[in-house]
C-alpha cells in the first residue's frame, strides 16, 4: 500500500506527536498546532452568520486532483487510505477492490464503484459559510484536503446523495449511532477551515451534542 498523509478516521480525538529536536534551521512554514476541545465548546467557537449561496457553482472547487503527482487523484487516495484491507490497485492508480466501512449507514462495502467520497462539509455549504471569499487555490485545497482525516469520507453513494448539500439541521446519518461522530467531524472541519454556521445549524449541533457525553473535537487549522 502506498504511504498516505491521511489515516483511518474512526477515533474522535487523536494524539499530537512532539516534533523531534534538530540542529537544522526551523522551517519557515511550521505546521499549525493541533487544537483539542470539548464538542460543546467547539460548537460555541463557531462564528455565526447567515448563509449566502449567491454565485455558487460546483466548478468553483476544483477537486479530485493529483496534488502530489504520484498518479493517484484525491478520490483514489481516500479509497486507499480508508480501506480496511489491502486495496487492489490496477493501472496507473485505479482502485478496484478493498473493504470500506461507511459509518453514515453502518454498511461494509467491497466494491469501490458503490462508494462516493463525501466532503464532510459539502462544497455548497462551505461556499455559504465563507469559501465564497476564498481564492480559487484555497477552494481547491479545501476540496482535496487529505491532511485532515475528517474532511473527506468514503461512504455509500446512496447516503452521500441523500445528504447532498444539507447541513445537520436538515440531514443526519441514517445510523443513529453515527450522530456524535458526524457532528464532531462537522465541527472539526468547520473550525479547521474557519467556516461559519447559521443559527439553525448551531441549534441542531447542540441538540445532538447533548447526548454525546465527553466527545471532543480535534483539528489542525488549515494553512
């Protein structure tokens, strides 16, 4: 299996390894520090604003690119990273088999053709929440975010298409046991990219969070 920057997404919170000491000069662009906070505090940290979809077109987010020029586009990278077994890769980088767990509906899938790669926070929702003001390069980075395990998720096509561009006030996964992970992933992604949330969205997040115990969000602010 090829080495990935993205790991399995099941854990709600994860550890940050300290940087190794070095005598070399510090890098000019150090990675941002990981932030870990309670789910409820994460929701409270989301800036509130009304949504505005004026001017949105999906093509404004260039996606499924091969950012590292290794022959595998973003969709293939996610499939490879999130397969629970060694994936079968044919040709330049066509994933033809593996085993994936679609946590939205608790389904196990072995045929990648039955999977969509879901933008946890949909592209249209990101546009509504601040991405309309981004540069094309930043929108492309968002649409192909392999550096955060919550940003892109392999799920069954039927659940992704039922979700479409809806936020948690309008849609939650069909598997009730997925609610807490889903809203934790949602809040983590919005905080990572400094996206806003509207009042109905905040209310829905808080309602679900009431049943999530000590769940925490963990995110690294996007460059």
